[in-house]
C-alpha cells in the first residue's frame, strides 16, 4: 500500500464518521457517503466546499 492509497482510505474513514455524526437527513447522508466512497478525492473537495454545515 503506498502513501496515496493510505491517505484516500483515511480520508474516507474520517469523512464517513463526520457525516454520520452530523445527523442530517438520511438521504443526504447516503448521498455524501456514496460520493466519498466512489470518488474519494473529489468527494473531499466537494464536501469541504458544499457542506451545509459551513460557517
């Protein structure tokens, strides 16, 4: 396992935990999780830019 693979796996695990703990509507949670699992780097960028919990 190289460094990039490890970073993607850690990214997916951390974002999954954060998204589940936010207590959003279930359909939004599932949509974010699918995006992160299918496209991890893109999912991270989109989540950081478009997450409804931004201040």
